[in-house]
């Protein structure tokens, strides 16, 4: 008779030994997934020594998902350098590397809107390097890498590389270049557009931080900014480009179903994004039928777009329609299909298939 002994049974894993061989059994619970897709800055993030910096990391999510199972981890190589961990609904810092003790912060109240960004305080030269933002819900996992450059006087991120700012997205304010003229703010000539929305860090000028914080970012803030620093003997400056963008929510589908042979109405809603994306409707052959649709848009109090697109079609036989959203600034591309099967001769619908839509496919 072969001998057998149980080695351990954690919540999701059981292992046992039989005939000198180790066998492991996995039991994965069925979870409501978050449809993870991490977005991080494409260009390096630059911060002067002594300042605070936000390393942006956002993820797509499905409304109603169980965020208690969400795990957010920021790491740096080597693997044992844990910068910040969050799970079971709270910070978990027992494994945090001592280098980052009391210098990191997440935004737990904003996880429900997809904000996994890390705030790193009192930046030091040794903080420079790559950081990995990993998000998992115990069913799927995804990650992205962010490069932090620590630089001093009048250094502009990436030379002339653009920074991407979310339009009041997740409440994370962006930092760009600044004009410093004296020890005190001199705002008499400040453009009204920026009134009460700018802030310098005077106490950090001594460590080379001439950064500007721009609050409540708007679409019209997009463009080039010049940071000029002078000491009345010499002067230097650099340019930085600010791009304003925010990702759209998962598309919500509603289907208006009359009797087969009448017009079917497919209504898709997306919200919370900027700028306006490209929307397409395709038929089963992949042909563009967008000209048969009607799209309307509005802008909320934060300047973010709310978009609704309707497509009407007569369906006498099985037909598939595909909705596509292309948002290149945020590298967001969404494609969702719905298939309708009328039941021949019965004046009814035999099957309606709509997969991977944000809130299912309610019928009207």
C-alpha cells in the first residue's frame, strides 16, 4: 500500500505526498472579476530631490466587483523591495522595505474608481529607477512599470516628452515647470485662467525644487509650459508638454427588442473620459455602419464627456453587431459584440448573446 501524508492545506491550495512524489490541488472560487487593465505613464516621471511625487497607476474595473479581494502592490527590483502593499481592505506594510517607511501613500477611497497610484514623499536620489504597479483580484493579475527620474534645477521630464494628466481624474494633481521670480509669490501678472489653481513649494527651493502644482486640471490647460529659473547672473529654462486625458468607463448596453422584423435599438453609454473618443459600429461582415447610428454627448461639471450612441437595425435572421471605442491618448481600445437570434415563424427571439458588457445587457 502506498503511504500518504498531508503537507498543508491553505485556503486555496492542498498538497500531499504519495510514492515520493508531491501533488498539489488548486481550488479556485468563482469571483466577480474586475476586468483588470493597468494604465501607467508612457514617459518617465521626474521629481526634484526633497519633493513629493505621484506615480500614476489606474486600472479598469467592473461596477459591482468585490474590491475586498483586490490586491495592489508596488515593488522595485530586487523582488524583496516592497514599496507598498494593500489587501484585505487596508495597507499591509509588514514587508515594506525600510527605505520607504513612512514615505508612501495610496488612495484607498479611490480604488473603487480605478486609482492605484502611489504617492512617494520626500524623494531621494536613491529612489530613481523603475517601479512596478501590480493589481490582482485573485483570479487575474496585471501590472505596469513606471520610471522615476530624480533631477534638480530646471530639469524637464524626458526633454520634450509629454506628461499625461487625467482631467481631475481620481483627484490626482499634476506637476509641471514653474516660474520663480523672488522669495514670495508674485501673482499680479498671473493670467486669470490660473487664479487660485497654482502652487509652488518655497520651502523646497533650497533643494532645487521649482515645480508647479496645477490644481483642478481642465481641458484648456493642455499645451506647453516653460520653467525658467534665474539668479540675476545666469538663467536657464526648459519646456514641458501637458496632455489632458482620462479613460472611459466600461460601455453599458441596453437593447430595445420589438417583434422580429421591426427595428431593434442598441444603446451604448460610456462616461468619465476625455477627450472625445472615436466610436464605430460594425455589422457581422465587419463593415462600418456607424452612419446608421445617432450619437449625442454632454460634459459634466468636471469637463468629462458622457456619450450615448444608438443604432437601429431590422433583424430578420441571426445578426451580430459590434461597438468599438478608440481612445488613443490613453491607449484605450474597447470592442464589444452583441448577437441577436430571431426565432423563425414564432415572432419571438430565440437567443440574445451579449458578452463582456459593463452591466450586462438589459432589455427595454
